[in-house]
């Protein structure tokens, strides 16, 4: 069983929730007021705001539960793996789409992907805690092909980088 030794106290969850809610409220207020900023500061303010949202969501995600037993640890471990894979695949897909010139590159989209993955993690984590799914108590067999998945992904990214470099050179 994987044990998390570097999770924060369960008290950080409340602080993270407060930080996230305040940042979302601030984001909504700033969007509704539609202030005029000096040149270049509009994007900086919204990037800082989204960073605060991501920081608060990380505090919630990486805090222990009040009752943090083996069942909770197993759910957390499996959902963190899923959330990590979702984040990496989402950013990778966005980078591929952005290099095809289908959309303009934006740092905001990467922050949205990270925020969405963390929110999906929280929803699934709370759902699994409430429902007590059957996969929690099944024996986990090791998958020897994980290395090959990583290798295939890295080779795809290297190949894509070479393709983009050759296709868009002057």
C-alpha cells in the first residue's frame, strides 16, 4: 500500500477552500467590473488570480482527510494517478492543437486544464468516499506496460517537435 508522508494537515483543506473561493469571487468581480489596466497588466492580473485558484486547489488536494485510513489512501493514490494523467494528456493535446494553428496559444488554457483536472479529482474523490467503490478492495496486479506507455508518449512528443520544427522553419 502506498502511504503519503508529505500530505498537509487536514486544517490546510479549509484554508485552501477559503483561498479558492476568494480567488473565484475576485475573478468574477474583476470580470464584471471590466477595469482598464495599464498596458500588459490585464493578463498578468488574471494569471495571478488563476494561479491563486490553482494554489488553493492544490492545498485542498494534498491535504489529509480528518479520518485518513487505508481506504482513503488507496482512493487518493488511484485518483491522483488519474488526475496526473488527465492533466498531462490535456496539456499535451492542447500543445498539439496550438502548433497546428487551429487555436492561438494561451497560458490561460493551460491553467484551465490544470484547474479542471483538480476539480475533477475533487469531485471523483468525494464521490468515491461516499459510494465506497468495489475496486478499493481488489488486489492490484502490476502492469508491466507502464514504461512502454511513457516511452510511446515521449517518442510522440519528440516526433511532434521535429515535425513542427521542420514544417514551420523559414
